[in-house]
């Protein structure tokens, strides 16, 4: 699957319906908590899910600034979950 962001297109791993359902509850809980630390942990979890491992995530995201990486990860999370999360980090 390809996720289109304002920083380019990113090839990400497909997930199953079951994976999506399991993650959906977690995404809702984290976003409703407004806990920035949990948001970053969720982004890291989705980076591993999307790219398969840290090495691939580094290759895909390594040239982005921290803010740009967060925005790409929010877009990837939104893509996987089928919801509009906006920009909860405020960056």
C-alpha cells in the first residue's frame, strides 16, 4: 500500500482487518488522552508496523525532521484506521 503525504509517498505494509480492529481501540484511547508521550509511542509502534523494522523505518523517515516525521506518522495512522486525526501534536 502507498500512503501519500505532503512529504512524499511511503510504501507501507498491509494490515489485516483483525490488526486494524485491535489497533483502533488503542488509537482512540491514546488520542483522547492528549498524552504527548503516548502519542509518540503510538507513532513509533505504527512506524514499525508500517515499515516492518527499525532499519526500514530509518530508511523511509530518516531524512525528515522530527516534526515532519510526526506528521507522516499521523497520516499513516489515519490511513490505517480510516479516520481523520488532524495534527494532535500542534506542530
